[in-house]
C-alpha cells in the first residue's frame, strides 16, 4: 500500500485485547498465535502484509538466486557432456515471476488472518499512551484501546549519509531486488550475506561485479574454515574483491557513479554503472509515539526488552529486528510466540533458544549454536570434528565436493554445542543441527541415527562417527568411547 493519502476524519475508539504493529514474519506470527489462543487481535500494517522478509528481503532474494543459479548450472553441465546455448534474460518476465510469488504469499497471509478472525488495519500506528493506539488510515484516524501491544516494525537497510546522494544508481538491497537493469560494472560495498547474495545474482545475470570489504575476510562472524569455500567461489565469480578497503567518497558522473576507493594505502577513482550499499541494517525509525509510553530505545535505536520481550512499559512488548539481536526472520517468529506466551501466561518465556544462520550463496553456508570462533573468544574448551564432502558420494554427484560438515563438541559429555555446514543445500540441512543442539544430543546420539544413502544428510552422521574413529567413508584415529 504505497502513497497512502491519510484523512483527518476521526472514528470512534474500538477495543482489542492485543494489537500487533507490523505485519512481517514476527508480527503476523504473533497475531496468528494469539488468535489461536482465543485472543481478540488487531494487526496494523503500513504496507503489504509479509513485511521486509516477504516483500523486500528473504523471499525475493531467494527467488532471484534460484533463477540465476540455473544460468550457472547450465554452463557447468558442459563438463557432463550436456551443452546449452547462452541464456537470454528477459528482465520484465523475471520481475513478473518474482512478484507473482510475493503476491501469492501476501494473499495467503491475508486469508490466514481472515480465517483466524484477526482484524487487519492498514495505516500508520502511533501510541497516544500505554493503552491507546492511533492509526492513520486512508479513511481517517482510528483509535484502538488495547490490553497489550506487540511492536514488530522491523529494520531497514543502513545507508550512510555520505553515500545517500539521492541518485537511484546507488542502491540498497530494496532497490537491487527490483533488478531494473543489468549494469555493465557494479560495485558492492560490504562482504556480508546481503552483498554476497545480491552480488551473485547480478554477476550471473552478466554484470562485472567488484566487491569492497573493510575487514580482512568475507562473511565475518562465521568460522573461517566454513567461509573459505564461499570466499574461493566468490573470487572466481566476481571481477575483484578488495579486503581492508573502504569507499572514501561517491559522486554522480553523468549516468555513472564516481567512487574513490582506498586500498593498501592507495586511492583510486573508478566509475560504476550501479553501486550496491550492503553495510548492514538498522532498526526502523518509524515514529511510533513511544515517548508517550514507558517503553525506551537504546543508543542504537532498538527498543529495550527483557527476557519475556516486555519493554519498560508493562503493556508493551517488542519482537524481531526492532528488539535487536540477530536480525533474522525466524528469530522474530520465535520471539512472537514468546511474547504471546508471556502475555497469556501459556508458559515461562525464555530467549535462550538456538537460532540458525544461513547464507544462500553457492556453496551455501549455515551454522547454529556455538561456533569454534566464539568458543575461542570466550575461552570455552571444545573438541572439533570435520567431515569433508569430498568423501560424500552424493556431493560428488552434484559436482560439489568442496563442502564441509563440522561439529563443535563439549569435552567429557560429548554433547553437541554447535553445528556448521558449507556446501550445496547447507541451509536445508542445518535444521538437524538445530534439533541436536536444542535437544542436548550427544555425538553418540547423532551417530546412532540412521541416515538415508546417498544423501548429504549422511555427512552429519559420518561426522559423528568420525569422532569415534569409525566413519565408513573416512578413516581417523579413534578418540574415545
């Protein structure tokens, strides 16, 4: 719902038990769960249901990654004796296909809300006080009296002021996902998951992609041994990757962007057709009227919450990106249930849950629980076992032997503290790792679970078996019982 023209007509106040502000994966999950528990729920959303994840993030990016992956696979098939011609890209059809997915999912959320009796109000929400919400709708002002409110307004791409020239050729992830054209030369600022995923999309479409990263590696936060295959793949795909480099300035130069980059003590001036700024996300700065309540934001703009996601105002809760922590859709969905449980008294809330992370590059990178890098930083003693996918028959059938499965284990108890994966389809495999860590499984538990052959899931079982020295497809000295 774009370019809303708000009216000043005032409607009579209505009453709801729980009002949820924001219709993303945290917001609609909270609204639906509360309704399932018998609560009267109103969901307020400024734009389309589904939030950033569905409309301008997770879903469109994965659609484009899948579409462009076909280009790479077609080229690689020549090694197997199957040759295709050069692809022809119709951006109009590509955008229409992508948007059809978004429309279908958004419509589905709307139907689920209707079937659960959740009232959806489109408009801008503003707290009048701790029990009253004003919503500016197309039909005028509407007031809602509520018992509890859950704020789930998400985050937005970070765009430093020095980069914000008002030039559409300087993009954040939001604009990049529209794929208006295929730029001949494109600069990606930032080597995190957003830069890597969207950089992959554009390079496969035909752009010459250059990456500038301020740190000495890509995908900081992941273990180096897991990130290595992704970095090696990126170095082959992208025209250049400069580490420990930074953009000094940007300016408009006709139909291009002039960029000054500092790298290895030298400054260079270069021209690009488009620039993608992928330096992270920041909390939504939507004016909510929180100053009229007891809820507080921290110095970075995130809403302060406690263990139950409750703010400093007893009637107001905050979940997802706006509450800080990992800015991931599935984390928001989990927090949605915790907040509703806290409100309804269904169960004792706890934010101590395992949140997996996935980078949808090729190869994919995924991890959950304790990483080896974190263990070292915190002085936690761990044991590490790795199963290389070069020993996996299924990985070889994909021509993807560069993968790795890694277990982080607690000495003495042999409890699995963390799981890391890099390789084809790692994102689909990490769920088993989450179950293992969340349930407190031991290496022996995982080794005893029969996995189907030939599959990539076997690498988890074989990694566990390797710990004891009896992996079928890889020999290693026995560690213990």
